[in-house]
C-alpha cells in the first residue's frame, strides 16, 4: 500500500534533514552506515525518503549522527496537545 502524500512529504523532508546532518558532520555514507549497522543501500533509501525502511534503521542512523534524543521527544506528552 502506498503511503499518503503527507507521509511521503514528511519522509522526504526527514531524509533530506538526515543527509544534511551527515554532510554537516563531514561523514561519508559508508561511515554512518557502518556506525548504524545498516547497508549503504538502506542509508541511501533513508536519505532519499523512501517508505518501507524499518523505523529501527532510522533510529540507528539518528544514533550514529548523535540525534537520537530527538526521536524520543516526537510524541512526548509535553509536545502532544
């Protein structure tokens, strides 16, 4: 099943942000993929916003980039009004 347009847009934006974070840290894809324990192909899918990538893999990339804290805040009671 194809995700909604809103989901597709959010994934594209997330992928772009993750790629930007990687580039700001001057890390090649190979290093981030290794640190995250995923393949280069999976990292490329995440950075391009493709749906169907396991959320655990996205979390591993966030961790590899030092951004994992942002994930736990997504649906926190404080931000859910």
